[in-house]
């Protein structure tokens, strides 16, 4: 709900105040507000559940290998999302999401590119902190099974993207499984954040050329969605 409501409210308020403001700027600000809310929620829930930052994959020591792994995860995400889009090319995306894509447009100018980059990082950090860092960890303790925790958290991650339609739900569920396995194997949040952020930036940056992100046939099909 927050993913759709907050950007919509911010965009609507911006257009009411000034018709000269690009909707992509306002949508980015909406996403940043949503991300801040997610981080605050995880902080409150972790304090209540007595979870230390280390158990959420938040480690202070930076490893260059995390970036390499993250880029590899972004490439694997691209491959999975392309496959899902090809297989589900006949399914309609969510109307709200389609309108959002049409309104957001391609980054133009240094401010738009900067906001796109910051937004990609913010979304990657907040969603991974919530779904992999907190939810996956909490479910593993509650269910006593990392495997089942991975499945449940991935399904919830897919449901979170319900506004994107069937393709979005299936793609996000697979992405949740991929990033969840990476998180469980490393115990570090940095690689999955990098992978998520790099892929999101590619999607946002190439939003007017969906064939780069989805593949030629899937992009052609998306025009009919």
C-alpha cells in the first residue's frame, strides 16, 4: 500500500501546486519517503524483537567482493526478469503500474539522473532490509527452518509487487528467492542491496527503451499491456 499511496500522494500534491514539475521528480521523492518509512519500521520492529544489527546482515566491515557479487546478482535478476516477461508476455500488468511507468519517463538532466540513482539505492536498501534482513531472519527463527522462511518471505515480496500485475508478482517472487539465497549463504546484506539497486537503476534509466530491460519480444508485448 505504501509503495503505491505515498508516491501517488506526493505526485498529486506536486501537480496541484505546480504543473511545471516533472512527475518523475515527484515520484522519486515519494519512493524516498516510502523507503525512509520502511527503515524506521524495521528499526522499531528490530528493537521490539531484540534483534541486533548483525543478525540483519548489517556489518560494518566493507568487502569489495560484495560489490562484485551484487553486480552478478543484478545480471541474474535481469536474466530471470527477462525470462518471466517472455513467458508471461500475454498477461496484463497492473493498470496503476502501467500509468506510473508512462508518467515517470526517462531521466533527463543531472538532477533527474541523481534522483534516479539515489532512489534506486534507497529502494534497494529499504526493501532488502525489510524483506531479507528483518523478515527472512525473523521467519527463520519463528519457523525454525531457513528454507521455509525463504519461501514465505519471497511469496510476501512477490505479493508486495501485486500492483505490477501477474508478471510483477512472479518476477518479484523469483527475485526474492534469488536474493534470499544469497543473503542466507553470506549473512551479509550488502551484496543483495547492490544487486537490487543496480537492477532498479537500469530499469529506471532505460524506462523509455524497455527492450533493453525486458527483451525485444517482451517489450513488444508490454506495449499491449
